[in-house]
């Protein structure tokens, strides 16, 4: 860089990807873009909060989990990092299923759409599977499995992961039972 462009060097350096992201094997293999360095610390805090909320939900503290998930979704929307918003919507949708399955459907549909747009295969499959179950066991069992062919194809990818693949087929089974298709 010549002397006249020296002023722009800090801005150029700041735009470089975070070198620490090169050590995150899961992120590298997923195709999901990591958060920008400027928001990474806040994204990490929100991700930890989501992990705690998932534990609350699993422990049966549904009301606390719903409240925490809704708050985290709001904060994550402001942050603007879509892959984390997908996770937050998934947790909120899962928590919404506990009192009323129907309430979870639009939340999980948004999570699915965002996950597909951010290359988060495992999260897209999880969102679709939870939405299909919520819809198929409460509102519309006949249309709940629309799109299964696409999700089944995604589930074959290495990035899908064992959990989302198992959840997909488990929830398809639940919908089929609700439709009285043994």
C-alpha cells in the first residue's frame, strides 16, 4: 500500500474473516457463514442463552423457556445474524408446541425458510420436522408432510446430522399415526 492509501488499511484488516473461525470444524463443514467479528461476542452470548433455554425446556420449565426464547428471538433479530435467528426460532417454536401445537407452526415455518436460505441443513430439517408434527397432529394432518421429498433428500447430506435425520423420520411417523396410516 502506498502512503495515500494507508488510512484505509485498518478498515481493510477489519473486513477480513476472523482467523479463529478456521478452527471451527463443524462450522466449516456446514456451509453456514460465521458471524462477523464485530458481532461474534454477542452472538456467542445469545447462543449460550439458547443452550440454557433448551435445557429449561427439556427439564419441563416450559413457561420459563417460552419467555427466554421469545426474548432471545427479539434480541437476535436486532443482531441480524440469520443462522442464530434460525436456532432461536427453533427453540421458540419448540417451546410454543408445549401449550398449543398450532401456535408453533408459523414460528417453525419461519425457522425452516431462514435455515434453507442460510445453508443450515440440519436446522432446516429440524424446523420442518417439528412443524410437520405440530401441524399434522393438530391442524392439518393431510398437508403436514408436504415437502417431505425435499427434506428426505437434505437428510441424506452429511451436514444433516444424525439428530435431525432421526427427528425427521420420528415426526413423519407421528404424523402418519395421526392420519391413521400405520
